[in-house]
C-alpha cells in the first residue's frame, strides 16, 4: 500500500452522507489532514446559515433564449469572479416579468454555477441597471449581513472553496451540485474587516476591467468613424440582386444567392472608398495555415491555443491547454509566435480573430488558423478582422454550407481597409491598453483568492 493515497471511512459516516455515496472520489479529500484541521477550527459555517435565500433559476420551456430584451445568464457566462457579457443570452420582457420575480440579478446577490463548471461565482457589487434572468444551471444566493457578497464569491472560487464543492458534486461526465448540497457547503467566515479588504481588491479589479472595455470601445469608434461605418445599414435585406454570369460565377466561383447579398457590396464600396488604401490578405500574408491536432500533456511547458480561447476582445491566456516542448518542435506548422493573428475557423464563433501578444512558445489546434503578415500592423489587421468588416466577410465566404468553415483559401480573399497611420496607431495603442488593464484586473482577482486561501 506504500505510495497510495488512502482514506479510511467508517460505514456509519458513509451512510450518513447526504447522498449516501460510497465512491472513493467523494472521500478522497479527507486524506488531507490540513483540510480536516481547517474544518475543525470552528471558523466554518454552512452556506445556508449565512444566507437569506438560495435557489436555482430556470429556462423557459420551449422558448428561444437568443431573442428578447432581457439578458439571460447561463453557465458559460460565469468565469472566475467575472461575468462575461459577450456570452449572455436573451429572454423576452414578458417571460422575465412572469417567471423571474425572485431569481434575477440584484445588488448584493451572488450567482454560482451548479452544473458542469461547479461553483464558479460572481458577485453583483453595484446596482443592476438592466434586468438579468438566470437559468436552471445557475444558483442565486442572497447573503446575510455577516458575509459580504464579494468575499463569498471569492471564497467559492478559491482552491479551498472549489475543493469542498468538488466533494459535494455528483456525476463525473456532467458534474452537478444540487441546491441542497450547495447550501451545506462549508464556508470560512473571517472578520468583516478582512472581508472588506477582499471587497476592495475586487472593486479595483472591476474598475480596471471597465477601463479595459472603454479602451476597446474607443478603438472600435476610431475605426468606425474613419471608414464611415456608422452610416452603413448592413442589416437591411433586399429581396434581389441581379448579377450577370461574368460578374458572379466567373468572378467568384460561387452560385449561391447568399453570397451576393447587397449588404456585402455596400460594405465593400464604403471600405474601398473611405480607406487610404486597401489590400487583400493574399497581398500581405507571409504564412496562412490551420494548426494541428495537439497532443495534450497535463502540466506541460508549452501552451496550446484552441478556438475556445479566442474570445470577443482578447485571447484567454489564463486557460490555455498544455503540451511538451518536444511536440512544439515537431509540429512546426502549428507554431505560434508573437504578433501572429489567430482565427476561429469552425462553429458558432467562426471569424473571431485575436493577435497573440506574448513571447512564449505556443501551438495552435486544428480549428485555429494562424495568419502571419508582412509590412503591416498585425494588431490593426486583427482588430479589423474581428470587427464588423471581418465578420461580414466571414459570413459571406462561409455562406451556403451546412457546417460553417473558414479555410486558409477563404481568409486569403479578405480585404483590409487601411486608414491613416496615426489612426492605426491609436487603435493599436487602445487595444494594447485594453489588454494591459484586463491583465492587471485578472492579477487582482487572483490576489483576492490567494488572500482568502492564506487567511484560511
């Protein structure tokens, strides 16, 4: 038995567990004497003792959750102490007023995932201006005055809170923690003074995150105003667009009607007329290819970038997968370097593009396209690709197929309208500032979790 991690448990203890579980994983953490001592310290309370209300939300039966006036929070929207607004769904105002009178976001509430990604929590520290509903895989918690929402969310996200949550969850393929089990979760209760310090760190982190968004919005505004995109109505649908054979198939090789919608022509006309100059990607690309299926290695020394790491405004640097240096040397086509543009090529978020801003070695997976350009600013080019200009070209080039795909040959056809060098620098500087502030915010959130772990 030497070298094995073993935890002995009395049958009476197993039988008394809330779910009468006897799988080894449930009791694995009891082998840690440090956790046992922590629980015996007397500074832990069950979550239900510290709250006025705990409940899960729900999803309206047979209703569309992509249309409506009210934001709708799902599991995918909640990261470590962050609410990702880009992933929010929608429900109608009528649904919200009828079905979400209690289970909606409000100042002082904490939301917490209870399915798949267990106990990822976020606290609403300011007044919620727009109503937000919550689906059945997310719990809403209204803490008592003895525990601050910022502290509770931080505790649930820290390693110790996650460890206790893992012990309470059921299922391996599709993990789940019931509201009843969540309500019995042990919560470390420090002084209010310490909790206020944690709250202060979170508020500073959120301030920097908001500033990051402001700089990114500024970059979007510069591009839009420089090219007159504000005045373009690309959403208007026209029933017909007459094309001759020579100006359609012989020119583009496409016969599907979707490809020739007038909104694409209006966009191109505006970009070509307002830009200082315009180039196709074929003109400026130095390398254009998809990555390769990686060999994942836990705790490897080289990052692996998947399509899910290409977010709306930046790359998700904190959650890259890992592989070995040997794989990086072997998979030369998939190697990623600083200032490479990475493009989401398959599925729901096809066309998302972000520039890789780090110097560390990385590999791209087979659903990520690597674009390396010459003689132009890669941050500006990536920003244009990620804007309405790039998204509409993605829509046009991928139209007419059941499974949306964007291939290197398609990317080579993209046109990039270049504005003045001054405006390009302003956009590039704003994007970099946005990224820097986001990174600072993430470091503060990590600091808050570490502070809670250290206190425990």
